[in-house]
């Protein structure tokens, strides 16, 4: 799929990987729409990128999702690609955190249920039109989870499984279902404490775009390729190594 003159919606597009993806896609002459919870951050992103459309919404909320898709239908009916990128994380201890269930609900709603719901709405909007694509952003942690993220790992593993099933169920349709598994990327997500092995958002997004344009259905960015092999050969060792990262 050539990423040129497409109309693309990116959730969580005001910072990190989503922002960098918007920049690179605009540079390739695509019509890009980004959404996010903060109107201030979206305004900053628009000032930085220039030719990008913005919509303020919290994808974890059903009403916001409905409003987003209604707006897309009304103002960007040519939209043919959805990038489910928005995600949140809580670095915590499951047993010790008194707010664990509230945090878990927020993560599950944002990281897993929102992409599922938006995918359903987007596919109904597209109605099996050609050149339709869903891109789900997951992580190498679907193979070896980080112990400091008790819920985040599970949400991304769930999205990984959902993406595989969705692809299988729609194999006969002109529909592209793509998963991009990200390594550690140096974004604001790490709050200034990214591990030493983190790669830049620009590098991660370039590899992602190259994979999509080559027609790959599963794109393992950077060190995720090695982690995948290691997790298959020696899963306990892979788990140990991923939890030694600092």
C-alpha cells in the first residue's frame, strides 16, 4: 500500500509516535487527521506540522468515539486508513496499588476496547470499499511482558490477538489489517526516563512506513525481531532480559 495521497486518521496523534507518524505522512502528501484528549497539545501539533486536521476527543469514551466518527463521515468521507495508536500506561505494583482497578479500567478502555470499537465503526463507515486499512500499534512486549506494567502488557497482547483474528476473518476482502510492534521508543511516554536502548520516533516511524508500503501484515520494528525469536526459543530467558532493561 503506497502511503501517498491517502486520508489517514491517527488516534493519539498529538505526541510521541503518533505525532511523528503524522509529520512523515504529511510530508508524503497524505491528508492526515489526528485526535487526542488535549486540545492544547493538538493545537501545538498543528502549529508544528502545519497541514494537519485535528479533533479533540478521548477515545476511551463511547460518546467521544461516536462524535469522532460522525465528524470523519461528514468532513473527511475519503478517510480510508485508521491507525489505532492511542495508549496509556501505569507503572505500578498490582497488589500494592489501592487505585489498581481504576487504573486497569482506564488502560483497558483506552488501549484495547477503544481500538476494537473504532475498528467496528470505521469498517461500517467504509463498507468494504477498496484501499481500506486498519493499523494497530502494539509492542514487542506481547512476546515478553515488562513486570512494571501489569495491565499495559495484557491490553497490547489482547490487541495483538484481536488483530490476528480480524485479519483471518477478513482474508477474502479488499481490506488490509496491519500490526506494528514497536520496540522501546524515546517519547514523552517515558516521562524523560527512556531506557538506553530506546530508538528515536523518527527511526521507528520510518521503519513502520517502509513495512506498510512493502505490504507487510506484521511489522516488527527494531529489536522486536530479536525479541520475537528469543521468546520462541527461550521464553523464560526473554522474560528475564526484558525485565533487566534500565
